[in-house]
C-alpha cells in the first residue's frame, strides 16, 4: 500500500510538472510579434467596393516613429522608421526587414533621421527607390540628402546620391519626397533652424526642390537651380489635386505656436518665411490659402488628395484633417479621429483608393500606448 502511494505521488508530480511546462511554452508561443500585419486580411478583392471597406483598420503596430509609406505595384508597402529602418509589409501577411547599406549612416537627431520614401515612376522596370535621410557631415554637422537605391527582394543596393548637403539640424528638416504628375521629383526641405536660408534662393534649405530622377535641375526651374519655391519654414506634406495643382502643408512658428499653413504652390514664388506669417501680406510674397490661426496648432505632416479634399495629418493637432477645396480655396476644414490615435504623421492614398495613416507617438513628443506606433487604413467614404 505504501509503495502504491509513492507511485501515485510520483505520477502526480510528473503530471503537474508537465502541465506547468506546457503552460509556460504556450505563453511563449502566443507572445505578440514586434509588428502585427493585417494587410492581407483587409486588401480588397476584385469585387469589393468602398462600401465594403471598414472605416478604420489597424494593419500594423509596434513600430517606432514610422515616417513615410511607399506602395509597391502589388499593393505591398514599404514603411520607413525614423531611427533608420525600412519594413516591407506584403499582401501575404508577412513583415520583413529591408537591408540597405546606408542604414548605419542615418543620424536620428530630434526631427531628423530616415524620413521620406518614394518609388521611381518606372519602378516596375528599374526597381529604383528613393529615400531622404539625415546624416553627419565632415565636422559632425547635420545634413540631409536624397539617395536612390535598387530594390531586389529585401535588399536595397547601389546607392546613388541624388541631392546632397541639404542643410539640417535637430529640427526643421522637411523630408517629404514625391514624384509629381510631370515625373519630376519634388523634395521638401526645412530651414534647418536658420530662417535666413529660406529666403536665399541658392540655398537648399527652406524650399520645395524640383529635380530630374538623376538629381539635376528640372527643365524650366525658375532660377536655373533646384529651387521650385522658397520662403518655407518646415514643409512636410505635398499633394496634387485633380487639376495638377500642387498643395503643401507647413509648420508655423514655434513660440508662440500657431499659424500653421496650407499653401497652393506656384512656380518660383516666395512664401514669406520668416518675413510674413499668418494673414500678413507683402508685395512679392504669397499668403497661405489657410492658416491655423494664432491659438491653434496643427503641426501638419503628410498629405493626400481624395476627390476635392486635401487630407493631412496633425502631429500636435492629433487629428486627420480634411480641407475641402473649392476654386482653390478651403471651403471647410473638418477634423477626424480627434485625439483617438494621438500624433499622426503620414497620409498617403493607396492603390485601393483608401488612405493609410501612421501614428507618431514614439517620436519623443507623444504619449505612446502599448500598441504604438501604428499604421491605420482609413476609408474616406465613411468619414
């Protein structure tokens, strides 16, 4: 009898240990991955319409300050993180890291780091990807550049510097890059905390630059160099309307805050920083189409057009803004998701006709939640 009790006790200990081991292993197995990608689940089928697409769907989370998105021809997306990383989220639900040789050269400082990304218009044939990033110059000074790479699977190689030595600083680095309807590359640059550079047409700072895909001045540029427009403080959003007009969002003053801008960009024009602000006017300078006023701060970032509305992200404003445009004026300004997701950075229109936005709560100025930062798919038809 005593032997039987000992055997039963031994079996009990073995079973208990096995259960504890299985529970521990199960907890390890269900630990969340660094990034959760629902892109495959939300990508529309051929028969799906916008009425079938939810108002909002989180497709990725646990990112660190995602700055810009570029869509590959198959609907997969590339996303930059300011610290110097690029991720590929494909339609099979896989998340992969993109290797590129210059990653170690990226200098994350304040608002600087790995910023804009865009594909060449002929990407399907040449596989060219362009990025805008901050780096250290010869004397450890802060500079920015635009480089072109060739993307093969999950590697970007053969860096070619397109535009170099754009003045940089801890703040006001601009960083948005997009190809326009004319197939020229448009680059937004900040004043690098030196407002005088914005008025210097020969400086690369405080500008919208327009270049060929090789980084040369675009044909017809107003001053024979890379400058397309000037007098900008810190532009971070550009988008073209259905008529081919270029619109831009720009950060206003810092202290006191306010006077953020929506501008209709005209060839060769001076947008006034830091001589005029808000509703001020001066001969030879352009007043914004709309500003946030002296008591409101949008801190506007990425921008995209859907129909007649310019959607743009608000960092400090913590909103997705919608400027309804009529006759080149802002008829109405709507606010969506106010405070719901915190700071918002990128806004881009996907191949599926809906918007993709990123949060920026881990940029040192937000209050991140456990799932931040996120990429959110937004159906503008349901806003």
